């Protein structure tokens, strides 16, 4: 009886990943936090391996020859095993090794294993180019995410990588899986006129901003991330969370619905509806119980005042909490006008205070301090924080302004236009 070489390769990939994982498990006995970090690294690598494999077919790095169990022409078993070997195994086996060493080990392993993938994998003459791109885009970020999660370090960095992973899964892997499983047609956006593509991207940008600013708020104000096993250490009720309680779920649902409309595929949009039903049902009950256990009455009060899915027009703040303060220099004409603009617009829980009367130090920019005293920022970011105290539409402008890449750029432009730092002396009574 002849052995099917295609079956040997595909089953062998799962076997190799399983055996190596079991060996590492027995050797390292990883902690729960290490396993959580390794799992996140795996989810990051799934879209990377899928994208690199699609590019490989286009550029001739390698080709797949297989039938059944395919996703965009890539065998699913090889896809998952490959992502697992790039993420979980090195994260658990070598948690403290230099990243350069891990990248070299992964590359050497692929150099050994990939030629053995014939006839399922046919390598091109430049396949190491695709290998290098995959290692840089997947292995190294995945190992960083695994380590930061396991050690509880670099909350902003791991939140950023989680957001990128979530976006790739929701906007790329999930729709591809739906289209493959349903066997339905879809509209390639590249074929649309430029103005339609631009309009669609602008529509998708709205829920994308909601999701990104929610992740940012978890990191900056809560000291945690959206992942259930890496949550914020304090209840986050500021920023977008002063308007709506479940912004990340809302963003994911809207992205899928809008993407389905853009692709003209009802099944992709239906996935957004199903995600809403799941989040409103089982996930909602579990989330409510968890938050009630961790934050008690503070969560109950917040939940009664902030809707889960429908944003409030005006932000909600705790009545017992002192107002946030925006320190604006009266001796600076431009700054004083900004302070007057906010003073005329009935900002909720925001007090405009002369920078010359700051209680502890001389300021160099417009400065925002939260009412609970746990958060301070300045410049464009401070103005954006103040805008969040007005109403939802001004808050949307603020959320876009505060995004990690946008905020420094806008601050640079503002400084070039005369808003550069200047020391404001304190008024001494």
C-alpha cells in the first residue's frame, strides 16, 4: 500500500508542532501568564503567515499544491502549524533569549523543514526573501508580545500589538474564512472607482477610531489591555468610555457590517450581526459578572449611567469626583482664547484654571489634569482631552487627535505655527 506524500506532509506538520510543544511543556512548565503571551503571539502570526503565503504565490517564493482544507489556496493545517512554530514554541522554550538568536533559530528550522514539505510546498529560488519578511513581520513582534504579556511590561506596546492583531483577524482572516466557507462571491474593492474606495475607507475609519481609542484608553488610564487575561487594573470610565460602555465590541461589529457592504457579501455583514448577538448575550453576562467582582459598586453605578452600545450625547462623570482641570496661561493670547472657547461651551466636569496658578510647578504648555489626580498630559493631547468633556461629536475629533501617530504630528505642526513650549511663571502671592 503506497503512502500519500501529501497526507504525510500535512499530518506531519501537526505532529511536529504537537511533539515540540509537549516537549517544551514538560521542560519549562510555563506559567499562566507565559501561556497567555504565547497564545497572543500565535494569533498575531496567523494573519502574518497567511499574508506572506499569499505574497509568496504572487512573487514566486513558494507555491502550494494541495486539495481540501484550503484558505485562499493555503492548506489550513500548514498555516496553523507554521504560525504555532513561529510563536508558541519559541515563546515557551526561549522566553529570555535575545530576539536575534530566536530569529536565527526559526529561520534555520524553516531552512531544514520547508524543503521536506515537497510535494505540498514547491520552493522558488528566492524563497528566503519571503522567509525573512515573515520573521521580521511575525516572529519578532510575536515574541515581543509574548514576553511583554508574560512579564506585565510595556503596556502601551502590547496594547498596540494586540490592536494590530485584532484588526488583522477581523478585517482579513475572518472575512477570508467566511468567503471561503460560504462559497459566495464578493466585490474586489480594487475594481471600484477611486472616489468609492476613498468613501468606503472613510466609513471604515469611524469604527476603527472607536476601537483604537478604546484600546488606548485601557492602556493609558487603566494600565491594561482589552484581552480578558490582561485587563486594566482600574475601572476605565474616561475618554470614549464616558460615552459608551462597550466601544471595542461596537467597533468590531460595525467594521464587519461595513466591510460586508463594501465587499457586497451578506455573509460578512451577517458575521457582524452574530458578533453583536454573542456580545450582547453570553459575553455580556460574563463581562458583567467579572467587572462586578473586580470593581463592585463603582461598576454598578457606571453601568446604570452609560449605555453598552448606543453612545451618550454628553459624557458621564462621577458626581463625587472633582472636575478635571485645564490649565491655560492668561499671559499667552493664543492659549487664553482656547481657554475662553472651552469656558463658553459648558464642558462637563472641566474647570478652566490659569496656568499661572498651578499648585505645584511652572508649566510650559496647556495642561490637562484628571479629576482623580491620576493622569496628566499637555499640548495637543491636553486640548483633545478637554474636547472629550463637551459632547460626542467633539469627542470623536479628540479621539482622532489622540491616536499615537496623529498626536505627535499635530503637535509638531502646532509648534511650527507658534504653539511651541514656553515657561509660564507662577503667580506668587
